[in-house]
């Protein structure tokens, strides 16, 4: 027996002809057998808007992300459109003096969010604008709904967000994305939008939004972290519950949602997969602020190759069945994809 045979005696016997590594041997074979791809069409860019002009204000817990004034946002949207990013999702940082217990500023047709939508549609008509109707940027307590006697009241909140959605549609919003997890909101929104003549305005439901610790930096970005009393567990889904999440999504589908979302993303890839299997609708994942910050900060500290992990996580959403990803990395990823 030669020395070589002796060393491979056990391995040869087990692997036989079954060698997975043949397809992995070179860049060209790997490209040939690649099952999932990320393209710029998969990216939705969440952005933060503040009052004023010519302002770009960094957010400490979201390195690389800034709050932008409406004029700057319009320019940024143009850049995103030029890169081929299909849509942006806007979130406003409302002045404290305009926030109150019911979030009434959301019913101001000319509020910051609606101003941003109108400016973006004017500057970059071909990029989609997705707007949220949750009340949290507008309330003095940071909750997503109307707070009464210690409770987030469901039906009254739904009535208000329907009115808000109609104003957002009037300002030019293409897709309403309700993130506040009230019951019955999708049906009410569809009904309200249709009655107001906005049959072509879509609904992307934050169908499965989990009660999560990953939202921290977002709350800094829209300045609700200091305001929020208690948590959102009475309306967001418990991390432990997958069948409940699917049931919640099924109701949204029945009520007329056009697209579904899973939020946060990476810790809930099983939900992405199950949603895609269960419903014949596009499913999007929101790689939320805490997910972004973990990658960014670990990268800034030299622990990981941030660009590589960015691309790896975005591709993982595609592998898990998602049709796209809301991500603060959208511009960076689009630039990288354009170079490749
Ligand atoms: C609330 C809302 C949240 C996010 C967007 N809208 C969650 C929250 O503050 O409870 C989180 C987005 C992110 O973390 O990137 N309506």
C-alpha cells in the first residue's frame, strides 16, 4: 500500500463518487450553479426626514445613516432612482411640540411626511414612495396607536390611520405600509382608499411585526426612545409565535393586502420562508435598524468584513424566499451591485 492510499483509506470508502466540491472548484462553476441572486430590484431604502432645509444630521446609533431635510431627501431619492432602486420608505422626525396623545399631526395634509412625499415624487417621479401610517412619530408617548387609560385603543386608531392614509395618497404616496399592528386595519385601509378614489394605491402590510429589541436605533432616529412608556407587546407579535404570525398574515391577505412584510428580518428567516410558502403574494423582509447597526458597528471595530456580511445577509433574505428587502444598506449595496 502506498503512503497516499494509506492516508485516504477511510475517506475514499465513504465518499465514493459523491463529491460536492466538484461544483465549487472554481469561480465559474460556482457562478454556474448559483441558485439565488441579489439585484438592485430587491432593495427598498428606508429614509428619515427632518424639518428645515439643507440638513443632513448623523444618527449616533446608526453610523452612516442621516436624517435629511426634505430638499436633501429629494436629491437622495434622485440618486437612488438613478441607481435603479425601485422604492424608498419614508419616516419622519416630527417636532416635539407637534406631538400629542392622539398623534393628530398625522392628519395635517401638509405634515412633514406628506411634504417629503410630494417633494420626492416631483424630483424623482419614477421611484416608488412607501409611507407608514403608524402613529409613533406623531404621538407624545411613542406608541403606534391612540393611548387611552393605559390602553392602545384599536378601532379608533384604525379610523385615524385610514384618514391619514388618504392624505398620504393625496400627497403622492404609492404604497401605504401600516406598521402599527392594529386588528382590521388592512380591510379598513382598502375600503377607505377605494372610497376616496385611490384604487391604485397599494398596501404593503407589516403583516408579521414582532415585539423586538432590534428597533432601538430607529427610535433614536425619530426621537421616540425617550418618550416610549412600557413596550409594544400588547400589539406586536411575540417572538415565540410562528403560527400566530401566519394567522395574522392570513387575515391581512383576506382583507386585501398586496404585499406582505416580515420584521425584523434575519432572526425571523423561518417566518419569511413560511409566509412565502403559505401565500401567493410578494414577501419583503425589513432588515431593521438594530440589525444594520450590529453589522456596521462590528465592521467599524474590525470584527467582521462589513461589506461582505451586508451582501451575505441580503442574499440570505432571497434564499429564504423574500422578494425584496427594506435595508439601510440599500445605496451601498446598489453601488456594489452596479460595480460587479
Ligand atoms: C413603528 C416602527 C418601528 C420601526 C419602524 N416603524 C418599530 C418601533 O419603533 O417599535 C422600526 C424600524 C427599524 O428598526 O429600522 N411603527
